């Protein structure tokens, strides 16, 4: 009895079945304490030698659709519980022939347990590691390759199989924990990304709302009629900075906000040129001095600038956006206005062409009214030509500007190398000539004025008269100035072209000696003769008009008889001399 009791109270031998089961149960707890797959496999491999005279040759885990040999489990020789046979070679991952052969054998098992061949070992077995729900033939969670010098018994194989199942369950749990951790990390990442996305969406929504408010505000500003002032005040309200609108030359068009210089400084051509160069290099607004400036461009043409007065450089992206959008609105509006102006100019030119060639009155009245000109009432045609200048758009605009500066209501066009005006009322020729001269910077030109026309049907006639007056003026001794058809006298019925040589010959025939005398002696005989005839031969009237004494007039008339050899008492002679002096005046002989 004492023997039985002693046998019952004594511990089991290290190699007994109960001892090995106890170790296996302890291993089961260790395998399930949150280790990852590699740690589970290493721990299971290290326990093989504790269960019997076996050793772990290799462990495999799935990766990229195949089984991959893992790093060595651990050195077993240092384990005091391991039997001497446990020590031996271990197959690390690598490209040795034995390792490659083993890898190939394990992968051919297709998820089943099976024998493998290893050099120097009589028995080698690959245990498929499956979880509790794993079935034979299904992809295993890994493999554990065990070898021994002699084939183990059935109980030993069953024990190793139990270890394999426990390891498989632990691997399945570790994989599940890993997936849970990955899912939790992914969920956390998704939440962070979601929060960041919501923040970005809120920022984008806020930015879009701001940009929409800028667009709506500037659209309203351009609809007020005073585009430049409206844009300036809108930019000032949106940004809080004083806003400045200038044309492409640097002239102030509008200012909104405090700090406007008075007087406003004159444009600096160098500054404008540098601004344009900077704008070409950088599409964003640029600082020019203490102003953040953006350029309004349309199809490559610079139409003006919009600036924020920002001496401290405090403007940010929103202010830059507002400035850029303001420039877009300004460019579009200015381009639209320019297009309308060009269309109106084209309509005016076409109307003038039709009026000159002849058109019906009703159509002329309606078309003129459409471009803001009233053809009812007296009209005068004016032809303008300038020496050395081509009648291009700039020339026509200069003539139109001069007429507008005098308060004349006129339709202006270009025809046959000249500027042509249809003017309401009677213009003053010399005033218009001086105004055009100032616009063009040259006095080397002439203006011809046609006589009055009271209906559109008479405009072609007045146009021809204006051309005749212009031609006479340009062929006269003083070719620069203004001449009215009404003042041409005999030239109204004398032809043009080669007839001028005959006319000038006629004047020389009757007045030549007197003209030569006046030129040589700075005399005034021809003018005296002209005034004498204009006074009807009245001595007192002629002397008064000339500002000389009556006796001086008699003396001059006597000198004329002596120099010219003409008898002023002869009726035919008097007529020819009178006509010659009239022509002389028209040709510019008298200022």
C-alpha cells in the first residue's frame, strides 16, 4: 500500500505520456496569449524536442499564394529538458539544395500531412497546421516539419498531431487577431481620413461660397453701367483694401476706399512698362511698390489694371482671387464696350458711304437715328486731307476727336484717302482746321466744306462740293487751311484737273506784272486792285476798307496803269481784271 501510495504521490517521469500532455497543455496556453504567426510557429517548433526524441527541421507560413520557409525557430541545445538527439542541423531560409528540395516537397503536399525526405534522417514528416474548422485538403495555416532518427510510434505521432492542431488553432487565432488589428488600424485610418476629408470639404465649400459671392458681387458691379467705379467699390468691399482701377497707360479710372492722392500722380511710362513685363512673366498679381496689381487682358491685349493698396503685404490668396476675378470682369466688360464701339463706328462709316452715294430719305433718317445722329435739318459735308498722313483709323479718330472737342455733332468716315464728316449745322472751317492740326500735331493739311443740304438726297451734292473746295485749297498758293465751297466764286463753275494750269495762266496774263512788282517790292497793288473792284469802283469805300487815304488809293491805281499797262476805264479790261483778282483770292493770294 505504501508502494502504491508512493507511486501515486511521485511526479511522472519526464518522458511519460502524462508529462508530455501536461507540457502540451502548457504550450496551448502559451500559444494563445496574443502572439503573431511567426512567434506561434517559433514557439511550437521549440517545443517539439520537449515532447520526445524529435527535432524541428523547418516551419512554413503562406505568403503570396505559396508556402515560404520561415527563419530558424530557436537553438534547442541550450534547453536542459531537451534530449541529446534534439541538437542537429536546422534549415534556414536560403538557396541550399536541401532547403530548395524541402520547399518543393512541402508545396506539393497540397495542404495534406505527408512524409518528406531529409538527408541523414530515417523519418521526416510535414504536419499541416489547420485551425479548428480546417478540413483536409483546404489551405493550411502553415507547416511544421519534424524529423527523428527512428520512426515514432502511433502515440508519438498522435501527440505530434495534437501539437500541430494546437499550433494550427493558435495560427488561426493569431491571424484573426492580426486581421482585427489591421481592420482596427484601417478603421482608425479611415476615420482620420474621413475627418480630414470632411475638413477639406468644409474648406472647399467655404472657398466656393466665397468665390461665388465674389462672382455675384462683381457681376452686379458690371451691371450698374459705371463698370470701373462699380468694380473698384466691389473689390474694396470684399477685401477691405483701397482699390484702384487704371487704364493701360496708368491713368486713374476709379478709386474706392481711403487714401486717394490729390492730385493723382501722372502716369509713369517706365512703371507701366515694367508692370506689363511682370504681368507677362507671371499670371498672378504682382506687387508694384505698395500695390498688389493684376492686369486686365483680353486675347493678349492689356486693357487696364486693378490694384489693392497694400503697403504691409497683408493680402492673401482670397484677395488675389478677388483681384484676378475683378480683372477678368473688367477685361470682358471693356472688350464688350470696345466691340460695341467698333460696331457703331462700322455702322456710321457704312451710313456715310451710303449717304454720299445716295440713299432714300426714310432709310437714312432711321439708320442715322440708330447711331445717335439726327439728319433732320441743315447738314454740311466736310472733306479733310493731310499731307504725309494716310487716312487710316487713327487719322479718322483724330478728326472725330477734334470735331467732338468743338461740340460738333458729326458722322465720321474714311473715303478715297480722306476723312469725311456729315455735320449738323454749319461748322467754322478755320476752327475745325486748327483743332485737327492740334490733334495730329501738324498744320500741313486742308479742309473743304460743302454747301448746306436740307435732306439726305442733297448730301451727294454737298460731298462733291466739299471735295472741290478741298482740291482748290490744296492747289492754291496757301495749300493749308480751310475753304468753303460757298467762297469759291468763279471756281464753282470752273472745271478741275488740267484746267488749273489755264486758270493760273489767265491770272498771270492779267495780273503778272503787278504780282511780280508786289513780290519784288513787298507791295500791295494786287490787293488794292481787288478791294477797289469789290467796292464797285468807289474810291471812298475802297480806301476805307484798305485803311489808306484816298490820295494813296489814286496813286496806287495810277502805278497799276503804268506797271500793268491796263486801261481801267475799258469795260472788258475791268471785267478781266476783276475776275483775275477773284481767282487770285481763291488761290490764296489774300490771307
